[in-house]
C-alpha cells in the first residue's frame, strides 16, 4: 500500500487520564469511510512509544483498510515510568 492509498485517513493525538497523576498518550487513526465493526489496538514493547516507526506506519495503513486504530502508551511509559500498584488502574 502506498501513501496515496491511505488518503483520507484522519490522525488524531489522544490522551486518556486514568487517574489524577497518570495520563496515557497515543494516536488514533480513523478510516475515511464507515469504519469496520472491528477495531485494532496497537501497544509497543518496553523502550518504545505510541509513535514508534512500525506503529506509525501500520496504524494509517490499517485505517486505510477500514479499521479504526488506536496506538497507546502503556501506563509505565514516558514521564510515568515506574511501578504503580494495580489499584491505581
């Protein structure tokens, strides 16, 4: 698939507040037409981010095929790196 084939895909930066001191950042790619009933969630491994090149490449291409796609950082990432008890989730 070429970049011309993903024309019309909407990219939006998102932030989800999961508690008073934890925010998860990510990107949402929305298909240009009526989206599929199936959505795709992309999560990186340790040491990466929601904008990791593979995820940034894959997200819009899957959206171009009709799937809404969310790439999201985990709660132990970026400025929130560390350990959080499960009850904070």
